[in-house]
């Protein structure tokens, strides 16, 4: 006996549009979504969109009838794991999968630094230039204040804080950043920093990881750092061990030699130093 099944259809809309429609764990498409041939029965669809809370719509598809759903997704200011986002200070934060954390697309700019701290110690003034002439302690205080401010606004995922990257984290997110794209004096002496983002980004969407300003890391210069430098076939300075110096990575606008600009090279400076026109920092958002 041949059964003639009259199929129904499903139409799903959402505000905002562009939500992923998921059925039984399988992505089916994006809203506005239309499926013209649907076997009669009960269905439950999940709508997913970054920065919005998921929504579920369900109902019965009947023979020859159309089942229409419309859902309004609720905005969630907290960043969603695996998604890039922009924080309330306009800092683009890129999700770096190998680290399972976010890294700022740009070095902290003078505009953002001043918005958070009320100060701008930079020698080369410009809102979109990286902040420089900041000590390691200044950078840490910035991270702490940024964390407090963003947490009060509900824009931090639970258990995450803004901080300086560790040396090992920096070694990952530098990725394949090319020296040819960096803001340095390699091809001619520069007179100062450049606005962030003028060079090409690396594969993680990060700009100026090499060049422009040295970037403070959380680590003390130690035997571990010396070993890492040597493993990268880069120069090291064992005499800095035990002299209470913090690690900086990436080179700067003022450097021209391959010695200073080698990807594995670590500069080391006392954390209280504020008279360096070539030193700034980049923030990461990581689990603590």
C-alpha cells in the first residue's frame, strides 16, 4: 500500500536576523530560514547568535500547513567564548583558539589608556598611537582598572580578567607576524610611533605584535626565559637574571638590528621604568 504523505513547511525569523538555526544539534541555516518540505511531526529548533542568548522555538508541523516562528533574541553584553568582540572602550578583542582566551587586536592606545586612567604619559601624542612611557606597574594597574570597569558593566565572562600576557602566551599569539610588515627602523630611522593598525595583521587578526612599541609581559627575566630565547636561536643575556627586570617582546619603532628584532628576543627592563618612549603593552582577557 502506498501512503501519500502531504508535507508541511517551516519558516523561522528572528530579531536580529542572522541567527543559526539548529535542529537536533545540526546547523540547518540562518534566519530568515525557510524549509519547504518537512515531514509532519513535532520539532524543536534552537536559535544561536554571538552576543545573544540562545532561544528555543517548538511546535507541530501538520500536513499541508506552514509552521511560522518569530523570536526576539536577548542581547547579552558578556563576551561569548570562541567569538571576537569589542569591549566598551572600543578595544577589539580577538579569540585566539590555541590559548582559549582573547587578545587585544591592537596595542593599548593613548585614547583608551586615558579613558581608563585619566592620564596620558606618552611622548609621541596621538589618540590612535600606542601609549608609551608606561612602566610595568602602570600597565598592571590599567589591567586591574579595566577589569573592574568592565565587570561593573556586565561585559566580562565569568572567571575572566584583563591582564598582561605571559611570555609563553605572547610566543603563541605572535603567530606568523612578519618583520617586513612591522613598524621599525629596519629600512630607515623613524622618528616615533605610528598609529596602531597601519601594518598587516597576523593570522589571529592581531596588529603590531612585532614593532611599533615593545610590549610588557608578566614574566620576570629568568633562567627559563634564557632557555626559551636559546631554543628560539635568539640572543639572550644571562646577566639580567636576578636583577629584577620584566620581559618585553616584539621590538619597536626605534630598533633596526636583527639582534633586537628577532622574533625570539626578549628585552628586560626594571618594572618601574617610565622613561622609555618605545615601550607599551597589549592586554589579554584570560581565565583566572
